[in-house]
């Protein structure tokens, strides 16, 4: 239930599926659980389904927070 | 050229039937038109039940393995080429030069002749390219349902040249360096990608390859390599654990030093597997005295099959005989044997 | 792999560990439950546990759908697999879990049952399409992360009139499990102390972070919803330490790149359309809990394996020596179990906690033996 990974949408298909790429490996997954996902977006994939779109802005914020950890009390919570 | 057989074998549509294993005319034709023709060597062409050859001076090595891989054809190889490479490699891991192979086939009634031909021709090609002929063999047919298409057993003989001190699993010593000849997990991922229910596209192919020439280079430069082993089923983790047990030592492996292709890492992430648990069919682990490590590494890298060779860790004193991994975090964990099969998971 | 590797940076991990060491007070303990088995796995796989300050203690929770599946349900699945013509599709995780008398799906397969390992529900549906003459049953397990995928295929099967496909639903709910932990006799008697929770990141992509607010409020415990990469976990543990130091008990979201407070409405609506609450369901280790699991709605009865075949449910108790139940409730650690590493090993597991890759016992055995003085590497 926990094994889900971010993968990039490479192409959308007419039947509600998409081909995603994870480190060069490609897989066809279902987009039935999400909407508004376009080519180039990242989605979190679990057992062949996208569960949510990955927000790149939030990802960067989290990374910045993590990298700040040692230097100060960290950015906004 | 007129065929000496009254009926042609139907390669396109024909299937193996019980007469192909009965010792009669049909079997003789199959052996003649397929096996002898493909393997094409003087010893086999004699058509005796055994091959006669001079025994070179030295210590002889004998090994055998059965191949039951499914699917039979996979990216980068098939059961035939695997059967040749795997047995050559087991001979080579003793530091030996492989001389000859035997091949026995158990065919399931109904197995398509076209598939059989593909497999045998692949074996013949592998044998030719490796310079190790298949000099004797056997064919049996079992009833439909009692076999999985084809099972192949190959036996190999080889000789360890005089200057070589035979590597052995019990010779690893604290302070030794652990090396691997290239990327791990490729074969396992290639097989998984062909299994039903796990469809993913990858350009990863099996690394199935004969390692005897690489080994010959290695023992020339370091005649006293302590351990050589190819990490097949169970992957690198099984091999390292076996050696640790046999030698009564521990090991520490650096996770960041392991050569793993990007797509193999990705496939393992996706399926919840560990590349260290996946089979390799064209790689070897070498454990050597620290003083010879660089020299050995250079020799490996000079060979096409060792281009990505890397030092991955060292042997230590450990009464628990643990194989430990130093993670990229600097934390350590035990690298254990794979339990059961490598199965994809959701958790 | 983008958005994965950056969250595994060893240097950042060391800074986080140092920060944690600075902020963790030495005059108290921080007993944190990581609910999700995937978090347990990550903690051990990356050696995070050894990097935490000694005051921080991680307690493993019941968020492992394989571990909480009662043996009786597994027995039913095995029985289904033996029904003539049935092709049982299962996740790899379940294949080696011991049922009664050391039976398992793996052994059933060896005895001739047609059992297929699938990566997901869609693969099971495809097998049904490709094999019209067979009855394909999908053995569905999982918390809220996995349930929507089951809902989608049931709906698709209904739309396509695919009558040879059915689902054996064992989907369970996270808040019910948290209720069971916090409301357990041991918790009320103070025999387990959980100061805060690392919340399940992928469950939360579906249900959002809102459902945890009542736990934070009613039990006054902080919850930090965490991603699964090692830096996510370390940051989440740091956030919990800070909340506890500051006397706060809020729900915070560390996994903002994938989780929003409201969750995934579309997925939740799909689940609601296809499945409904069971009045009660037995959980391994937690007892029988009300409104804690899901079954197919009447409208989808034709795709419900439990209605298609009459396979009675018989509760099966755990092996007497197996401490899985107490481990799942946070009462014991795997090493407190009398048979850990001796009679119960990954090779010959007595309970599912040793088989499941998310199970605490499996994680301890695989990764934790270095930390203990009773290690054994014997086969």
C-alpha cells in the first residue's frame, strides 16, 4: 500500500491511460483517479494507477527546507 | 543435396512428438538435421554415445547445470545461449579454461520444432563464439504436461592451467577486496519484463555472456585470486553470503560503489525489488588480496565484459559472518539472502 | 530518477540528524509511531534508526495490509483458488504468508491451484478479458491507497459486462486502525505510550490530511504526514520532535508535493460508488473492529467473489507463540517475541509480520540484527 513512485507522463492515450517514464523505463498506467494531468507532468504511481499529480513547486520547497536543515532552524513550516 | 531422410522435418509447423525420443528413425533424423548440423564439430559428427579426447595435463574441472528458465526467449538471450554461457562460467570460476560441453534435452511433447531450432541454433552460435564445442548430447521426450517446453542440462569440462592457484569460496580473508565485473540485476530485470502481468518497457537485456576469456586475462595478471563466483540465482547478495559462510568472514559493501544501470534501479523501485537479489548471467565477483586489487581491476576493465568492473567493498573479520551494506547515508544494514523468489510487491 | 534521488541525499541526511540531535531534549523520550509498514521498511533500509538520537524511539504500527489480514480470510482466498476453473490473481506480498497448518498461496499453487501474481488490479481485469472461459478472482487487499484501483476495475468490469471477473475485497481503513491503537486497553491503561504519529503518505494522497485532525484534537497527539524517501522521514520525525517540544498537537503535512488536506475527491467518490462499509471486520492483532473495512455494494454484487461463491469464514487464531498481534499494536518489538529469529524466520515464517516486506519482523530481521546482540546468520 505504500509502494508508490513519482514518474513523468510521456504521452497520453485516448482510453484514459498514459505512458510514464521512470528512470528511462516505461510503463502504461491508468489516469482514472486523477484529472488535468498533461504530458510532462509527474504523477505518483501505485499498482498501475496515478494517485495524484506531483506538485513541482511544493517539491522544490520541501527540498529547500531539507537543505536548510543544518544551517538554520529551517524555513517556514 | 538430396536428404538421406525420406520425409522432411516440418520446421515451420511441426511439433515434438513421442517418436522423437524413442530411439528410432525420427529421433535419428532430429539429431542429424538439427543437433549435429548446428553444433557442427568432428567429435559430435562421429555420432558415438560419448566423445573421446586427450586429457591435457593439469587439474580438471567438471560442472553441470540444468536450465529451466521461463520464458524460453527473453531480451538478450534464450534458454539455449544461457545453457552454454552458464556452464562455461561455472568452469571458468575455478580459474579453468573450458574445453568441452555436453548438452542433454528433455523435450515436452508438443513443443514447436521452430522454437527448438531457434534454441539449438542459439546454443550453437554461443558455443562457436565462445570456442567451446558441444561434443556429446542426449534427447528425451516426455508427455505433454510433464515438461515446460524444453529443459536443457549442460555439463562442462575444463582444465586449470598450472600457474593458477584455484579460487575457492573458502579462501576469502579479512582485508581482501571485493570486486564485481559490471552492472548487476540486468538479467533479472530482462526476465521480469517478459513475464505476464508485469508489463513494462525497458531496453534492458539479459547480460548472458561467457566469462572465460575475461577470467583468463584475470588469472594471467593475478594467478592467485582468492574467490571467483558468478552471482546467478539469488543475485549478488546470495553469492556474497555464501562466500562469507564458506570462508568464515564478514563483508562490508559500499552501496554507492555498486554498478547498477538506471533502468534496473527504476524497475526495482517500481516492483519493490532489490538489484542485489536479482540474477546475473554475465558477471562475476572476484575477491583478491588487497595488494593485487588495482592490477586486477585494470585487467578486468581492459576486457569488453569487464568494462564497468568496480571495487565494491572489503572482507572483514566477523564471527557472525554478516554481509553488511554501508548505505549512501552512512548507516549500515545487513544484506541478507533473498527469501523465496523475488516477487513484486505493493507494500 | 527525479523526485526520488534528491530525497535520498546522504549529506542532507547527516545535517538533519545533527539538527535532530540538537533539538531533541535529553530529559524526555519521544515515542513515535510510524503507522505505515512502508515507513518501517524505509527506516531500516536506509539505516535511519541508527541515526536518530537515543531519546527518539520508533514504534511500529499496524499499517501493513498483509500483516492485518486475518488468517481466516487468507484461508478463504486459498479455498477460492481451489474452486474448479478459478484463476486467483494476487499481489506478490501475499504469496508466502502462512495460513493454517503452514498452508499458503504458494503451496496451493504447487498443489495445482491457478494462482497468478499481478502488479495491480488492471492486470487481473486484463486476464479476465483474455480468458473468457475462466473465472478470474482478484484478491484485493490494502488501505485507502489501493482501494481506488479496485473500485476502478470493478466499475470497468460492470461497464464492459465482464461477468467472469470478481473481487475478494479485504480493503481496510486507516482511521479505524489508529482508533484501535489509541483506544486499546493497553493505551488506556498507559501500557503503551505513543507521543505522536508519522502519518501514512500515500494513504493521504487519497484521504487527505483532514481525517487525522480529530486524533490530534481528541488525543492531543501530533501527526506529521510523511513521504517515503529517507529525507522525508527524517524531516517528519524532526517536525514531530519540534511539536512535542513546543507542546503542540497539530496535523502537519511534510509530503506537500503529493498530499493536500482535502485528498483526492475523484478517487474517494469512485470508492464510495463501488464499495461500502462492512459493519464489522476481524483484523489480525486488533480484534474485530466496527466500520473498519469495505465490501462491494449490492449494485456490484455480480462482481463480488464472496457473493458468487459460498466460502464460509472461520476465524483462525494466530500460532500461540506468535507475537504479531502485540507487535502490530505497538506493545512489543519483534525482538521481544520468543520465536523471533529462531522458529520464525523469513525462510519459515510463523506469522505474516515476518513475511510481508512491510512487516516489522521482516524489517528487523533483514536490517536490524546488526543492532542487537542476538544475531544469527545461520541458514
